[in-house]
C-alpha cells in the first residue's frame, strides 16, 4: 500500500511538472509569435529569440520532475508535442500564420521542416537519452541554443568581416558562437551540478576547460558552409566530445 501511494505521488508530481512545462513553453512561444505577427519583432530576430530562449526554459523545468526513471519520458512529451505541431504546420495540415511568421526566414511553412523540426528532435533525443543525470545532453542543448542563436544575431549585425572558408559566416558571429556556447554551457552545468542532479559531481576548473574545448570545436563546425543542419551537427559534435571529456 505504501509503495502504491509513493508511486502515485511521483506520478502526480511528474504530471504536474509536465503541465507546468507545457504552460511555460507555450506561453513563451505565443509571446514571441504575437510580437512578430504584430511587427514589433523582425522576423529573423524573433526566430532566433525562440531558438535561444525555448531550450533553456525547458531544461530549467527538468528540476521540477521526480527522481523516477519515467520522469524523462514525461518531460520529453513537451518537445515531442511541439515538434509534432511543427510537422503539422510545415506540411500545412494545420494553418498557424503566427508561428510561420516568427519561425521562418521567408514566411514559407515548409521552412519549419528544417531548422525548427531538427531543433525539436534534438531536444527529444537529449531528454530521453541523457536527461538531467548527465552533463552531456545539457551541454549539447545549450550549445545549440545559446551558441548558435547568438552567432546568427551578432553575425547579422556586426558580421562585416567574413571567414575565408565560408562567405555566409563572420568573425563576429563565430566569436559570439564560442562565447554563447561557453557561457550557456558552463552556466547550466554548474547550476545542475549545484542542484545535485549529476551522478558524478563536476570540478569547476576541469569542466570549464572541457566546455571551452567543446565550444571551440562546435564553433568550427557551425562555421562550415552547410545551411539548415546546425541543429544536428552541433548537437552531434557536442555529444561526442562531451562523452569523451566530461
């Protein structure tokens, strides 16, 4: 009887955490979509604000969940639902002009089937495979959100000097990529380390060095002239190096 009651409590906690996470994620997306639709945010900026902000908000909500193994699957329902929504919008099964306005470069629904869809898939993958017990998934997601997002914003505004091997990338954007990756990555790893979620505690100096190395390689990968696949390549590189160095 006590075991049944305990499991029920964990289940209630995880359901409540999922509901809260859904509410926060949808409120954030609705806010940015509305600002973009009304013209208060330019289209390219709104897309990257969503890119930068959605992930960290979602990962912060991981702390709300129970210690049970099933908790990660409850959490993964949030990016899964949003990714399925992106798929439906991108294939025009449903019409959502506000989302299309906020999340595409040229206002075409099919664009959502590239970057935004890969973004959601990366979150599902890292949530289920690594969860909050490992620094690897958290670091990979923060490089994708903070690093790649800031690289685009800074690069568009200050990127006059292009990289010699990629005419669409700039020194300013790549610098922002490295600093954003390092800052977001190290910040979130130290936060979750402080909260006691990792199986093995992290040493700050060693972690900072590892994050810097991973951020540097990720910056090189982001600078390659291959559009629309950053959300896959960055996460893949971060996971591979994270498993090695962290």
